[in-house]
C-alpha cells in the first residue's frame, strides 16, 4: 500500500559538499518499508558536473549512515536529467536523502520526490 508521495528535496546545490534533505522529512522517510525516488535535475552549471545521491538512515537521529548509493557520479551532460531508483528495506526509523555534486564549480537545481510503500 502506498503511504505517501512527497517532494523531499528541492534545492540549488552549489559546490561539492553533501547536502541532506530537510529534517522535517526524516520521520516521513522512516515510515516506509521501501521508497521509490524520482530524481530530477533541470539546470546544471560548472565544468563536467556529476551528481551522487544516497539514501541514509538512522534509528536515534544522532547520526545518519549511508545505506545505498542511488546514483554514483552520474554525468549531468544531458538535461533535463531524470531517473527513478528504488530503496528496498529494511530501513531505519528515520531517513534522509543526500545529494553531492562533483566537477569544477558545480551548481545544480535538484528535486527529489519520494513515494513510500508499506510491506
């Protein structure tokens, strides 16, 4: 049964530091037994920009551990970029999705929708 469909990440990401989804979605992303992520990039700049996306989880909320690399250094040379990835459980009680860009001076507008499913 579908539990939710929510836009959990909607940001301009600048530079190569990892950026996580806002904390108000942590509980939401921990409620599902599996999650379907739709990742969209409509704008990107910089030299040879690439994107990595990870699902992270935690039970305590004191630290999040990367569970799965949904995308790993995927080139953003053809826009718009769209991909759908599935994060199967078991998952921790809290969840995050994290985005990291690579390349020289990368900038990208990233949106990620999540649909959570119960077992």
